[in-house]
C-alpha cells in the first residue's frame, strides 16, 4: 500500500497547501474524497507530467 494522508473536513487549508506542493514539485497524487465516511464515486488524479483529471467509478453491470 502506498503512503497516504487523511484530511478531515476541518483540514481544508492543509489540504490546499498539500495539493499546491503536489503541483509545484511535480508529484503524482490521487485525491479520494469521502462523504459521511463513504467513498465518493469521483476522484482526482494529478500527474507529475503536469496534468490533472477527474475520474468516475463506472456503474456496475446489472446481473
């Protein structure tokens, strides 16, 4: 498992500073938001190649 950081909703300023460092230093990062302890269907991927994208979990196939 890769290292990670957990930010609470009260840590907004720290999260912004962290994401700023990710972009300034060219690190790879994934932001996996959760609402009420449930993972979101969307997340943000930041690449060291100077791009970022929002991804969404594909809907599950009905059986």
